[in-house]
């Protein structure tokens, strides 16, 4: 599943073959076919892997006491992935856009669930900060991440992620509750 997630992110759904994933996983192609009968099954597995990764990340962030600090560390995590974003974009965003262009399958809805997962978690953080506009702030944060990923990828410039991530952290600081 991890190999499927990585290869599909790097090559896209249409360009990726089951043989590509088998090679990346260092297993015979027959093993991949045994567990995943279709490419769509592999795409679904990749989406599940991305969701699992986000769940692990947020579980780690939940160890921090301050919801604002959690959000800032999330942004720093995005900045830390700047080279990947510059080359391939955001895994969830690029898959969601690519899958939306397909006529069959409904996998676009599954990809959208990854974005929803991020929105829901960030909204919870803003709610924990006492923000009545938590849903709007979450949409702003996740939209900003998607935008900086697209721009970094389009320009092949990882520094876009660095600059925009710093701007997002300044924005988050401006939202600190006044004492």
C-alpha cells in the first residue's frame, strides 16, 4: 500500500502500472495482482494509505497541549515536505484532481475524503481555540496548503512552500486568543 501511494503520487494514476507498483514494493507483480485485482483497487489502497498517514500525523500532533501549536507544527510538516511538493504536488490534492477527471469509479469521492479529513481535524483545532469561525479558518488553512503545493509544483520551486508556510504560521500567530 505504501508503494502504491508513493508511485501513484509520483507518476499519476493513468501512467502507473501494477508492474510499477510491484517494482517499487520489491515484490513479484503476481503478488500485487493477488491482493489488488484492478488498478482502481490499488488507487483505493493508496488513498487508504494516505488517510492512515494523516491519522498517524495528527495522533502525534495531539500529544501537543496547545491546538495552535498543533496547527503550526502541521504547517512545519508541510514545509518539511517542500521538495516532494515541488516535484509532485500534494498527494491528496493531486489525486483528487486527477481522479475527478475520470468518468468511472467514484474514486474522486474517496480522494475528496482525504481533503475532508484534513478540514475536519483543523476545524477541531480552531474550535479548541474557541473560534466560532473554525470551519472558515480550517478552509483557509487547507486551501492555502493546497495552493502553495500547486504553486510550488508548477514553478518547481520548494521555496514557495517555505515562504508560504512561514506566512501561514504568522497568520496562525495572529489568531492567538487575547488574554
